[in-house]
């Protein structure tokens, strides 16, 4: 009987070792707040990224009080994230609860600055800001 217990314990450990969270699909999803340094001008930056089971979509806002705008394209490949607006491309990496990278012009690819946002664990944060859309996605 002792041998069977050992086999069960080893099987349980082996099974747990194979279970890992789906990092690449969920890593970028959520609400992100921080700033964009665009040509030397620092502005607030808010991102909302969601997965709909077939891909990602999202919204962004770079100024307090302005309504959010849809992201034109959202690509996530592991920890690499690429977001496109009408005029800008955000290319970054997720590291823990931080998403940061470069900002470039969509039409020319010319670098324009950098961005850095942190994952927001408080869903009320966005709703509490005056002038913001409480239904940010």
C-alpha cells in the first residue's frame, strides 16, 4: 500500500508541474494607467485591453476629461504588445504589472517618445475621475 501512495503523490506533483496559467493570452488584458512622453511632453495615458476569445480589442485616452477612443489594432504575442491608434503605434513589453515601450508615428514609423503604464487593480479608479467615461469598455 505504501508503494501506491508514493505513486499517487508523484503523479500529483507531475500533474501540477504541467499546469501553468495561460500567460500569453491574459498578460496584456485589463486597465492600465500611466503616462506617455510624446516629443518631450508628458501626458496621462489610460488603456483598456480585453480579449473576446478570438483576439484583442481596446480603447485609449491620453488626456483627462476627453472621451476614450478605440484602438485600431491590438496585437499580443507573449509579453510583446503592439497597439495602433489612428496616428500612433505603441510597441512594448509586459513585465509583471508594467507595460512600457516606444511610441512612433504610424505613417512614417518615426520614433516620437515612450510610454509606461501600470496594471490597475482598482476597477473604480477610472470611474472616479471627473469627466471620464465610467463605461471605459
